[in-house]
C-alpha cells in the first residue's frame, strides 16, 4: 500500500540470482500490469471494496514510483507519480516496431463485477468502455499507420483473442481480459486490419499459461478475416510445476477454432523476426520447484509476413 512496502517487495524479488543474471544478459522492454499495483485494478478502481479513488491514486503513485526506481525503463519522470506515462515505442532497426501498451491506467472498470460472466451483461457491450483510453487508442492507431518497420509488435498485458468458455449458444468470457471490452477490441482489430494486417504480432501474458491464437477482425467471430497473430507467454514460476494437460476441453476447442495451442507448464517463448516470417518457439520445464529441469520445446509456430494464419512448424 505504501512506497516503503513496494520498495521492500522489489528488494526481495531483485535479490534472486537468476533474475539478476537475466538482467545482466539481456536488454529488457518493460511495461506494468495489475500486480505492480493491485490485482485486477482498473484506472482508479481497486479490487478492494471500500478503497476510495484518492486512496487508489496514492497507492498507484507509490507503486509506479517504486517500479520506475527498480526497473530498467526509459520513460519521462512524471510530475505526478500516479499519472506516470508508460506507453512508448521502441524501434528495432527497420525490422520491427514495438508498441508497449498500458492496459491498466486508462481502462474502464471491469463489467459485471469482474470474473467469468455470461454475456451480454451489464455495461459489457457499451461502446464508450475502453481498455487503453481514447488518447492511447489514437496514439497506437497513428503509430501503426505511420510506421515504416517491417513488423508491428504489440507488447500487451492481457489476452486479446476471445475465449468462450461455454460451448453452444451461450457465451462466457472473462471480464478482465480484452474479451471484457468487446467494443474496444473491435476498434483495435479494425485498426490492425486497416493499417498493418498480417504483419502485426501481439505478445501477451497475465494468464499463467501458454496460448497461440489467430486474430480475426470481428470480435469472437471466426468467419471474419484473419488480421494478426497472438502469442501468450506463461508464467516463470507462478502456479508451481503446472501440467502438460490443457484445461481447454474438446468442446471448448471447437467453440474457439482460432485457438491453435494451449499449455499449462511454466516457461517462456522465443520470438524470431525475419523478413519473410516470424517464428515463436515455446520453451517449457516439467518442474520449477527445484533447480535443474531440462528445457523442452513442445511447440513451434510460424507467421508469414502479410499472409493470414499461423502454422505449426
């Protein structure tokens, strides 16, 4: 809740020798999600009932300041820590432009009290609801339109592709992900389709499991054209050893044909961008409760530049 509290948490995490080794070996492009502040927070709305807007503003200021102090980021220091501007672009030569998105600070509150919900419900479909905020939506759209880079990469917090958990006529989506913001999702997919179709790769996380999704122009409509690809990274340690078995059953797979692969192990993936194609290799470990697990590559995928679809390699 306080600056000292957040600083102590970063001191604990950054004492991990493996994390220190990673920071020494690799350049990092970092953006916050919910747990840098509070689980599933949205704008100035906390997950905790009874926490006022002013309390959330103070907490967010402490969290953003501690993040800025402890992480290798190049963003302008804010006049007000609670309004730290994190969205930015990083160009990797002429090969790729990375758009780092802030999907927490400007979003509307989750609809229908958050969680998994049958839709439509409450304000779920309200076109005024936003994930990125009006200014960031415009910034991203203009960036996609004007970029000369070969690939466009969206560094994005929560899964963009919808996942309908209920087979049949009913639809059930998670309200904290993009599926909880259908109008905002439509606007983003329209922008990708008209400005950078099939040369846009979305890299997402949050869900503590691995996913490979084709992105269609219409929200939750696989009869619409494919306009991009999404690779979702699992967690490194959260959730323990995990399991090889997917929690997606056969009926759900038929309901979500844009989902190409899902896995519940811990690990990461490696994305390679080249002129002709982007490839993603998923690396998983059979256990993380102790050191020494061998690294496996259970799945590898390829997206060809300006050609729709994802193919297994």
